[in-house]
C-alpha cells in the first residue's frame, strides 16, 4: 500500500478543483454540476460545498446521477442501483460531471449515455480526483484533475472520502 494523497493533500485538491470549475464557469447560470453515484458523490458534495463558500449557493444547480444500468458490464455482476437526483433540466447547459477516479473510461461513457435521458447538454466536462492515465479503453480525458498517476492494471486506487471527514486519503494497493 502506498499513499497517493494524504488527508491534507485531498483537502487542497478539492479546493483547487472547486476553484478551477468556478474559474471556467464564473456565472454558473448555464452550468450544472452532477456527481456520479456512488463514489463520485462524496467528492462532488465537497466540491459543491467549496463553491458555495465562494458564491451565492442559490446559483448552484447540483444533482446526482446513477449509471448502474447504463454500464456495459452490468451482466457480469449483480448491482444495486443508487438514487438519481437531477431536479433541473440539462438541455443546453454546461454539465460538469464529477467522479473519484478515471481509469478505463467505461464509467464516464455510461454517464454520457445516462445524461441523454435528462436532456441534451451544450457541453460536458469531467472533473476527477485521480486520473489513471495509461489504461483508457475509451478516448475520454478529464478537464479538471486532482492528481494524475501511472499504475499497472493489477493495482487498485482506493479513495477514502466520507461525509464526516474522519478519513480522507487516496491509496494505491497491489
């Protein structure tokens, strides 16, 4: 096990990601932020809280998207669906998708399919805490990255984020 980001580094990365999103979407009226269930929601909750500290919280459109039944590997495992909560239209909006780790791109591909059920966005951007750069199966790249790392396929990236902040770190496990 190797620590990739310590508690303090995760906090700094979240602040930086929030600032970068806000810098590119300063008005927020045509922007929506959507966290991917389940693990991306912990990160998106924190990023949205940081943005709320910088702007009027009423300007922020924030939702959560479950992509369970849009995945192409759904038949290989039994999945429990999570909740999708998108209480606004995404038609013509700039969508910032947030997830914890970008690896093969399969999750994001499924998220793009799922988004179409809620409207047709003008633009979709991706924000991730960890980018595992060299294992893509789809041509997907993140717009906002906390940390890029090089890994072997047999390694796992474990992101520990909780609502109560007891444990916040990222580890690489063999």
